[in-house]
């Protein structure tokens, strides 16, 4: 099993920046893709960005050009640098990891609130 712990959420004004961090532990050698999802009140959880073990990335259209996902395999950690934040980015952000069998693991979530 993989355990994920997120940090770095908070309150920021529109146009500001935040950096989220997710540290993995447990069966880390089995991890393939890591990523971030978010869920706003009353909405479904949606993909924000993913990154494969060899660095391939995928972003939601709504965050392209503003968010950057990165990964440190040696530290089993994934990051999400969020710039030019908008009020519509307000959500609980969840770290996700999929192992080589595509079994997902989830973190507990971290709140990001962007004020206008």
C-alpha cells in the first residue's frame, strides 16, 4: 500500500501563488503515475495534472500555463506549483498515486482558497 500526505494549501488572493507538496511512503517502488485532483463544493472531483515516473505530464485545460507539476523520485514526492491563481481554483486538492497495476491511492486532501 501507498500512503500520501499533502501539505501547502492555504488562503491566497487572486493572482497569487501556492505550492503543494505530496510525500509518498509505503510501497513506493510500485508507484507509476502521480498527480493532483481537486474537488470544489458541490462538484465532482476532477483531474488537475499528472506526471509519470519518467516525467511525462498531463494538465487540465483550465490550468495549462498556470500550474506546473513536478516530481522527485528519490524523495517519492510530487509538487504542484500554482501561479496566477483564480477564485475558481478554490477546492480541496487531493494527491493521487497509481501503482504499476493502476490501483489508486489518495491523500487526505488540502484546502486551497483563492479570494477575489
